[in-house]
C-alpha cells in the first residue's frame, strides 16, 4: 500500500477512536467533579493531552514516512528498474534514512548483476561469432567440394545439398530443400543400402559409428549413372536416423570400362584365328623341309597374310589405347592462362633467368594439368638452351576441337631431330608417364616447330584437347551464401495436416509473377515473361529460381513497353 494511504488509514482507524475515547473519559471525569473550576481544568487537561498525543503521533508517523517508508518505496522502484532496465540505476534516497546498509547491499547486488549480464552478453556474442565463423567455414567447404553431397532425413527429404550436387545432377534439375531424394535417384538401391546399414546399427553398433557403403545408382529421369557412398547420421532424438549421400557422375567411367572390355574382347577374338593359322603354317613349314614349292609358297603366303592382319589389330588396339588414355581420370578443365602461370612458377625454380608470358585470349583445355605444366616447362627450358633466349611467349589458338599451345621465341625453328631427342628425355616428379613423348601420346598429340608469322620469330606447337566449356554456356553460380541447407525441415509438420490451419511461415510454396502485353486476356493479350521463386518456411530460396521469356506471337503495344 502507498505510505500516504497507510498514514490516513491509521489516522482514521487509530486517532479518531482514541480522540473519542479521550472525549468520553473527559466528560466522565468532569461529571464526577463537584466544582465547575475543577471540571474545566480536567477537561482542559484531557483535551490538551489528546491534542499532544495526536501531534506526537503525527510527528512520529511523518518521520517514519520521510525516513523509512518513502526510501523503501523509492528502493522498490529502483529495484524494478535495476532488474528490468538499467542495473546501474542509482536510487534516489534522502541524506538520512532508516534503511541502514540495505541501499549499499542493493548497489553491490546491482553491480554484480550488471557484471554478470555483461559477461553473459560477451560470452553469447563470442560464442555466436565462433558459431557463425565455423558455420561460414563449413558452408565454404561444402560449396567447394567437387563431390555432390545430399543430407536427408529418415524419409529421404533433402535437408542439405551443395553446388556440386547441382552440377552433377544438371543445372536444369529441380533439386531443392524439402524435396525427396527419390526424385533424382532410383529408389531401390538407396533403400536397400539404408536397410543394410540400419540392420548393422541395430545388431550391436548402436552407439558406435555407422560404416558407409558404396553402391551404383541410376538417375530417375536421366541416363546418368552415379557412384554413391551412403552413411547413416547419429540418431540423437530417437526418431530415426537421417543419412548422407555423396555421389559423382560415373557414366563416363562406366562407358570407358565397357569400351576397354570391348577392346580386350576384340583383341582376343581377333588374335585367336590368325595365331592358330600362323602356328599351323609354321608347324607345316618346319615339319616338312622338302615340301613342294607350290605348297611352301601357299604356307608362306598364309604367314604373310596373318602377320599383316595381326599388325592391323595391334595398330587398332594402340589407337583405342590412346583414346582411352586421353579420357583418363587425371584429365581436368583448365584455362590456358592458368597453365602459363603454373609454368612460369615452375620455371622460377629451375630456370629463373627465363621469363614466360601468356599472350592472346584465354582458352579452356581438357588435359592432365600437372603433366602438361611439366612438359611445357621442359620444352621452354630446352628452347632457352637451343635458341639462347630469355623471353618465351605462350599463346593459345582455337582449332578444330583442339587448342594449339604455341611457345614463341625470337630465333630459328627447332629441327625435327632435336624435337625427337627432347621427347625421349625423362622428367622427374610425374606419376605414371615419365618421358615427354608419353605425355604427348597420352593427349593424342604431336610436336612441330615452324617459323612464326612475325618475322624473325619461331614457334613450337603442341595441340591439346579442348574442353567442352569452351563452347557451352556457363553454369549459373549460386549466391555467396545460398540457402542450400535447413535442418529444421526434419522437424516440420507432415503434409497430411490441414493446410488451411497452418501459417505461411510453415508452408512450402512458389510465388509466380508474369509480364503480359496488356491486361485483357480475352481481348488477345498474352504472357511475355514468367518467373517463380520458391518459398520454404518463410525464407526466399534465392538459389531456386525459374525465369523464362515467352514469345507472345503478337505485337507488344508501346504502352506496355513503356510500362
């Protein structure tokens, strides 16, 4: 209760009854006294005593109100301010009060509260910064992986995907958060692998780390084959473990394996008949030295014919081998300028006096980058020694599905015999092929040197395979912080619930927008553009957009163009 209200309540409840009692007592005393003077004096003393008592009571109460009740009321308000708004708030107290050390204790408590809040706030900020930094690093790692990664819940709903998954599945795929993995991968191989790993976990490895399992899976609406690895995630909430799938496009690899098997089968089948004929002819020639001349010439003809057939078979096998080597897994896409920079970096250690400069327009190549860099550094060093030059240019020219890399220097062309000797030299630090000729052969290429179109200059040309990226449109990249994961989807409500009862922030939908030639469809107006953006739990998925121009097949009015 407010102290002033309490004061008046006490005054009414205590003082008035007390005054009435004093008045009754005075009247009774005065009635029992005989003389009028005595009664007057008694009444005066009684009324004076009552008045003094009332004044003393009022003074005592006023002192209590000023030195105790008001400071307590101010202290209560200050406590609420310290607890909810400002821990450093200073209570407004008179110079003298009856609260003793309570205000100082409250100040110490507020200082400790402020210090605790500051420490908690700093800890939260520091922890949030660390979490955000780790989150950013994890996002960067996931984005930069060349292997496609999908994280799914127990039902196969996608919770995370990385940009490599888009590249492997195709940029035109409808990969997105909340969609099912079985829209892109055949269901049975994935379900079989899941059941196998779940049985392994339930059989005794419940608390340990689940092993991963590799399998091959086909695409749902494509002819692609994927080499996959699936692993179970920890079942923390006890609602069934999700899983993670990493995958690569193995279509080309399987085609190469099949092609290699076909080559081997052709070789075996092609060699079997000629070898049997050669063996029979040789045995007849050896066993019958006195054979008739006509018969001998026939057997010798068989030997010549079958030997020629075997030579052709060997040449065909060599051609197939070179083609398969040209498609081996070490081949990657690289820009000619990046090759030149790598060669210059390699020459800085082996031949610091030689400068290599990239000229011309950068072009994409599909090569064994490390081997080609070492080969170019080897050739540039030999050119420096042969032509006694300190400056070599590297120019990339586009040919018919080939990129011509030209080493250009001031001087005379290199003789063919010298080039052959250079190709037979070995190079260190390479895996597999160690001779320059083997690197050239692996790329189904050759070397030659001619005078350059600039007078007084010569070039050494190395044709290399061009990358399809040279003529294909670039794949659109995701934003710097794409929405490619949302682990809260695992806790989302099931679609069987009534959609009308759910807020928009919990729904998954697409917002469409159109541009038209006008606002009268029945009068012939048509759509000229349509776009859509996917919304998931109140978030705009900027990486999942659809936008197309539409041919209206009619004239677009100038008013619509201005709009």
